[in-house]
């Protein structure tokens, strides 16, 4: 799917070519960066700021959605069980409080 055009390449492929590593090594490295970024986001979110909290929450929620959709591949284009299950449990069968 990703290789329909010759000029298409992913960040993983670029990293593999630049550093001469396998796809799994590239994925592991990207996952380390993602984990570190989440720690930074969460730490910064707890600090006082002049930005209204509702604005920050929207940005944080967008990042959360992107993480859910793209953590295990392209969950937006190719919706899998994880995305369907999350949407179902959130919107169709929510937990009663």
C-alpha cells in the first residue's frame, strides 16, 4: 500500500537507509523517541501556564488519538480490531458511572 509511487518512502525506510539498520531496529528507536516525547508532554502539561487548560486538553487529546490510531500501523486508513474496539467501548458501550 505504501509503495504505490517510487518517490514514496517512510520515516522508517529513511532511518534504515541512513543508519544501515533493520526495520525492527528502526521501529525500536522510533518507539524510544515516542516514549520520551510522551513523558515530556505529560511533564509539561502539569506545569502552570498562561494557556487555558481547555486549549491544552484539546491538543493533548489530539495527540492521544494519533497515538491510538498509529501505534500499530495505519489505523486510520486500515481500521483494525484495536481501533474498532476502542471506538466501540468509548462511544457505543461506555462504562456506566
